[in-house]
C-alpha cells in the first residue's frame, strides 16, 4: 500500500532515486535527495521526506529487498538522522551510539547490503 506524503514526492519516485544511488554504490545527503526531487532543503521538507522514506522501506521489506532509507545521510557526518536511528536501529537490534566510529561501521554494513543487492540487480538487468 503506497502512502503519498502531502507536498512531497511519491514513494516510488523517492525509491527510484535511492535504487540508482545504491546501484552506483553511494549514499545521498538529505539535501541531495531533496534537490533530486525538486526541493530546496528545509527542516519541514526533511521531516516529510523521512515519512516518505518509511513508506519506501515498508515496500522494500514486503519485496524482500534491503532497506533504502539508510542511504540518506547527514552531510555533516555521513550518518542517518535521528528518525532513522529511532526506528532503523531498533529494527536491527542495535543499541549502540548514534554517532562516531561504531555507528559509522554499523551504517556502512547496512549500506553495503543495499549497494551489493542493487549492483547485482543492475548487472542482471543488463545481461
């Protein structure tokens, strides 16, 4: 079931940008993703984007795909924001710090799953 967040892109559009980033092996900052969607960065838009990311990940889980919201990170430290940590870390049983080397290692592992999955999917689609 798709949920459209009023005033922001459809989850399918957000997903398409994240799948492309994952296939290319890189994360996107909140600002970059909002820019791809045609918006400038603002806290209200970022909060709306986070709700959309939740819908994207619900659909990914239903398809048996790795999560994509973990690819959206803060420019300052390359880690997801607080909203992801509250939901995403709990879903993985992670109870460590939300910043610093331990957090970065945890996030890199999750991101790598998405990178590997979508790189393989791209390779399969082009052969």
